[in-house]
């Protein structure tokens, strides 16, 4: 006789029922670690309620996965082989964030010599943990590898779109949860309508089955895309959130660059563990940069004395100019410009940060749509005229949601020409 489901009360989805395998996963140290990694990094410094965690979010995605599978099964009408690996989908949903670094996505913006890999790839290391291996053992010896493939979007099975894709349950969950805990209305998505509108559809060109949506639910899909735009513009890319993120990245970059932390040591620590360990090691060093970390930068981050905006340029300000690709990430060329500006502004090296966040897949669309007459067609980045038109203006929305900012550790003023001549060129 199988064990009864464990009930978890959730402020978003009310009741989440975890089966025995899910409970074994949740009870592992690797998963419990997610309780101490904030879902939104430093957004709580702007929105005090945004202290929810990757743990909460993962339970929510598991809940949506079990609900979506039940609805798809009730709908029926597909060959038996379409359900391959269906039993693994809820656990892939539960484990999709297992590899996250401290403060979630921030460190993935660093150069590759500073961090080992993105969190999807890193999740494979956690599958090697003995406790998690044991928790997954009843699913078969190949389950960890198959779950990891689902998380990375590399699985060939028809149901992979529930875990990674344009309509994946991760997006539906985090938009609703983030908006709720930030106390903003922007992320309200009609998740119930999207779940009801999901369908297993056959690609008319390849003959392969995949997760798609019925035309009747397209309006809800459009609301999801616009909610994502609003959340990036108002929450994820809020100027103070980006200032804190820039300072945190600079702290870790310097800690790695000066040998206080090995890049491999970034895998595993929770939010507070990583900052504590960097602080401890910096205090034991007599060098100038570690001393600055311990006495100036980390205390400033902890006490919300964030870098100030010396310059902010909107899409209108950047019209006719293109920001160089090397200035978008955290490249050595960008750091050279930042330190040159720091010298000109009378600041220490590392105390000027150029920030131009990127999310090129913000409006990514690649899914099948079943029309009212039963025809199936693929919806790509341009949408389908007359059916879903938001992606047709996605480029402009993405463009207007971004701001090029220069943050300085102490208040300074920077003229646009001082920056534009260095990091942009005519469009």
C-alpha cells in the first residue's frame, strides 16, 4: 500500500499534495538548501515582501505539473507512446531549480571564468548527491539523467514542454508568485485558463507530438507574455534591484579574482553562506581589495547602502546608437572602461558599474496551436496575425524595458557623452 500524499499549505495554490517520491526528494539536503535561496535575489531590498524562495517556487511548479498531466490525460486522444516519461515530469518540475547559485540568477551574468556554468547544467552535480540518488532510485537507474535532460530542454519526449519551453509551468508559476509577494499587479496570469487550454498536438510538418495550446486559450498566453514584460520592467530590472545585483556581482568577481573563492566553491552555498564565507576570508587577508570587500562593499550591500545612478539612458536616449556586445555582459573590456571612469570620477577601481540587462528570450514563442477548425499550426516569434499579435511588437517592448545605467559607489554625475563614446556605436 502506497503512502498517503503529504499536504502542504501554499498561499498561492492553497493545497499542494506531494506523493512519496516527491517527499523523499524534498527531504534531501540538496532540496532543503533551496529554502535559503531567495527567488528574486535582491528584490526584497525594494519590495520587502519578496523574501519567498526557490523552495516555495519549486513546490508550486510540481503542483502545476501534476495538475497539467491530469488534465491532459483526461483529454486523451493521443497514442500511448506520447506518455513516455510522464511519471518523471512532476519530479523534473520539482527539481528544475536545484542547481541555482546563491541569490538565484545574478552570478550567471558573470564571465565564464568566474562561474562554472548556468544553473541548468550545474543541476547535474546535485543529481550525484547520494541522498538525492537514493530518493530517485525507485524511478529507475536512468531517471536522474532523463530528469536532467528535461530540465535542460534536451529531452526528446513529447511532454518536455511542460518543464522547458514557451509554455512551461515554471514561467506560469514564478510570474504569479513573484507578483504576489512583491505586492504588484503586473504578474497576474490566468494560469487556470492556460492549463485548461493545453493540449498534446502533432506537428503537421514533423509528425512529432508536443505540448501546445488550443486557440481558445491564446488570450491567456498573451497575458502571460505581457505580464513577463511588466515584471521585468517594474520588478526584475528596477534600478535599485539592478544596483544591488551589480554590487553583489562585483563582490563575487573580486573574491574569485583575488583567490578568496574558487569558482567551484560557488556551487552549493546558500545566500547567507556565500556572503559570510567571502567576508570571513576577506577579513583574514591583508591585501587592499579583500579589505575593501570586508569593510566597505559587503557591509554596504547588507545595510542597503546601494550604488547610486550616475547616469541612466532610456531607449529614447539610445536611439540611433547600439551598445557593444562586450558591454552587456561582464567582460574584461567593460571592466577596463568602468575602472577608467572610476579614476576620472575619483573612485576606487571596481566602484563604477555599467549595467545594461539582457533577456533576449523574453517573448520567445515556439509552440503549436490548435485552431477552432482542428487545424494545427506553429506559432513562432512573430505570433499569428489576428490571433496573437503581441510578439509582433516584442522587439519594441523589449527595447523600451531596458535602461543603460552607470552605478557609482558614491554619488557622482556622468554626462552621456562620457559613456556613449566608449561603449556604443551608430546603429
